[in-house]
C-alpha cells in the first residue's frame, strides 16, 4: 500500500484532537463554571468534589483495561463509541438532575472518556507520528484540545455573561440553571458531531500501519497482541518512572481547575475579581494558553529535548504556584490575572510534553496501548486523591471555601519540583538502556565470534 502522506496524517490527527477537545471539556465543566454548577445543581463544593472522586475511581479502574482494549480492538471504533456515549450522558445532564443522578452520569462519562477512549486516542496519535515527531504530535494533541476547549469556553463565557451579567451565580439560582443547561447542550451537540467525523474520516489502526509501511518497516506493529506481552510493559522501569512524572505533573494540572474559584472567593475587597463573569473571562484567557503551551512546547521538545523542555516548564510552574497564594492580597487585580495566565501557560506546556516521553520508553507499537494504560494507571491517581486532598484542606482550614488555596497551591509547587527530579531520572535510565541496547546489538553472536577466531 502507498505510504501515507503527511497531509493525511495531520488531517487524522486534527480530527482526533477535535474529538478529545470536545469529550473532556464537558466532563470538566467545573474548570470555568464551578460556582454556576454548584448553584444550578443545588450542591456544595464538597459534594462537587465527591462527584469528581467517583469520576476518578472509574478512571483509575479503567486505565489498564483501556490499554488492553486499544491493543485488541479497533481504536477508531472505540473512539466513535466513546463520543456517542458521552453525548448521551450530556443529554441527561442538560436537565440538571439530582445529586444521585449526577453521580451516575459522571460514572458513565468515566467509562466513555477512559475505558473506551483514552488509550485508543494516544495509540492512534503515536502510530500517526513518525520517529522524531512525537513531541510535536503530542503537543498538537494537547494544544489542539486547548483550542477546542478555549473556543467552547469562550462561547460558554458569552452565555454566562448574557444570562448572569455581573450577577453572582450563587445568589441567582434560576439564572445559573438556565446558563448551565444551555452550556451543556452546546458541548453535547459538538461531541456528537465530531464523533461522526472521526467515524467517517479516521482510518483504523491496521490501515494506518499498512499505509505507512515505509515508515514502520522492521517493526513488530503488525504482530498480533498477546496478553503475555503485558509483562514486557510491567518489566520496563521507564514506564514506572514516567508514571511518577505524570502523577506529580497531574497534581500541578489539578491546581488549574481551582483558579476560577480562587479568583472569585479569595479577594472580597476587589469587586472586579469577585464577579463570576470576570473570573470566567480570565480563565478563558488561561484556556487559550493551552494551544500556545502545548504546541510550542511540543516543537521545543523536538528541538531542545523532551526532558529539558519538561523540566523547565515544571520549575517555572512551581514558581507561579508559590506566587499566587503568597502575593499580597491588596495588589491590583491585574497582578493575579497575569499570574493565573502564566501558571496556565506552564501547566499546558507540561501537559503537552509529558506524553511524548513514551517515545523514549522502549515500548513496541503493538503494545503501545497497554503501555499507555499502565502509565495512566500510575499517573492519574490524582483524579481521586486531589479532590480528597482539597476536601481535607477545606475541613482543616475552618470548613470554608477560601482558606485551602494557599496549602493546596504549595502542594502543587512541591509536586512540580518532584516531577522535574523524576524527569531527570527518566533521562538517565533511558540513556543507559539505549547504550546497553547499542552494545548488545553491536556485539557479535558467540557462535559467529568463535567461527571468526577459527
């Protein structure tokens, strides 16, 4: 079969980006509309955290099976199924049901966005990328998701501003419910549309490999997956180290989801910050940092090195996370707006680069889905632990929704530094493995060596 052109590879990458960029924002609506969600659903912040704990549990349970599914079945079909199930959950959620029903919806979304989606998505992206392109492809994946998310969030902010204006969502429940219902319908329709487009235009795994025959020659990607291959993934130390890097980095990512609440509740003396619509606007700017951080970070990773780029972004993220809660509260609001935008930029650079480390982990293409699943299982425990941590910090700081930001952001800064250290360890381990492999490859077989002496 004729080798796949660069244009075809990028078109399919963009469709996968758009699918991911619409599936996950509906699950993480709290990022931009936390106060409106709490008001519209008649729940507390603690109950909202509990919803995300349920989501996190489903995620963790689903990561490794997600990898096995991606290696056994068509990743394309799994992604189409996921978009369909997510959209159906969105239809139910748009009616703003009771707390128990919302827990069920988020459990369904956990299945749709991890069990049948996550590893399938990353496997297809990895297969579409040529050697040396992993940084930019994974950077485009996360940065492109950011473009989709920012566009949708911008539309959502217009909806919120049009309905709530400068009113406080927590004190205008009916208006908050109207705004949230419309926002959910918008996300739901877009998810369904991109699911259809993926079904029409994205090639199945085997066709991508066959069309790229020249690029994957001498690869075992065509080999049939066997469950015994899982042991090869589990025995690879780079996979475990990468999992720790992503775990710590993901703790940093979770701080982003609390910036909106930080701006609306931590500064009662600044009316400009206290407005829900203003905070949403700042967060939209932060969302637009995702394509900047992800895409630029991805290209920098291919040029300067994945490890160097990732370590730099982690250290800079730690600096901003310390500055946010410790900066004097009587400073002009613009200072905090800038800090949130910078923190967002570094967060998205981290997100755009860390999965590109998979290209250095030494995982064969035929078990790359399983590799993704194992790394995700290790790395995304934050989906369970961070909401629990925040709930504990709320209780420890007087049971209010304001006192927990300082310790939480400091924890994020410490996690960023720990992640940077493990990126350095990952680099040392993979370089050592590469050197050992090169020595073994260059060494003659014993029988041949003996024959040569004779």
